[in-house]
C-alpha cells in the first residue's frame, strides 16, 4: 500500500483527524505524545505560527524514533513553497484550507495525499480535477451535516471530512456520519486548551480516548 492509500485508509479507519498548533515546541511534543497514547495514528500539525517549521521538524524526529506507525502531516498549507518545505521535512500528507493547483501539483508529484478545504460544489469539483480523493468541508459549522447529505451524491467518488465546529458529542457526530462523511477533523474541541495549560496530559489522553470511542460508535451505528 502506498503512502497516499495508507493516509486515506487511516483517516477512514479512525474517523478522526486531530489538528493542532502550539508556539511551544515542548508543548507540541507533549500533545503529540498524548494523542499517540490515546491510540491516534494520524495527526495534522498546522502551519499557523512562526515556529511551525522548527516544531514540525522536532515532531517528525520523535515520531520517526518512537512512533513508527504514526502518520504525521501538515495543515494550513497555501503555497507550493510552503508545501515543499514541509515535504522536505518528511510530512506524510498535506492539508490546505483552500483549493490550490500549485499545491496539488507538488504534493501529488511527491506521491503524497493532498486534502484541500472546500465549501462550494465548484471548489469540490476543482479539487477533484486537481487530484484530491478526500476533501475537507471547511468551515463545517457554516453549512452543517445536511449540506454534505445534499451534495454527496454529485461526487460519488469523493470522501468528505468536515472540519471546524465539529462537536465531540454524540448527536453532532452522529449527524455528520449519518450524512455520509468518512471522518471529522477536530482541533480545540478535542485538544482542550485548559487541560493543556495545566500540563495535565494524562487527562487529555483520557479525554481523547473517550472521544475516539464515541466516534467509532457513531460511525457504525
């Protein structure tokens, strides 16, 4: 199985793509470890601050040494230049908040998965033309699960993942999975800021585990 297949399969299997960024390298590492301890095997670090490259390099090193089965990607990638920098650091996949032909081209040239953010049917179509197989509906809370249900049949070969505003509670998760999404993306709703600020990574890990169990039950119900 090539890396693109592995990434897509892992996202489908877990039903969850956690995403985060922290200015602090040490906290970024602690969050990575808490996610991994919870059974998470695919993570999106986001390019949302000036330390993103340095922090990602540190995370990549630790993942390679201690977490050989972890797929570690980078998000919020808007240009080919940024994509290339993170690919050179060993990113396993690239997530974009937009549909960009230049980003798609460089990512696919490196045989990696490219997951663009889309909202309209035109953007979704464009993403598919550029080679995306999984699209991020972003921001998800703006359109809701009924939107995915409405457009899914137009794109039978595409997989959908809402990100932004997905709530880690049964009714919300069930509505998304019932609408036909393959996974959900979650940031601060999953990685609780107050728990991280208290350095309580054991509590964070326990909470993530609970959410992953809930996602599995919503997926299969």
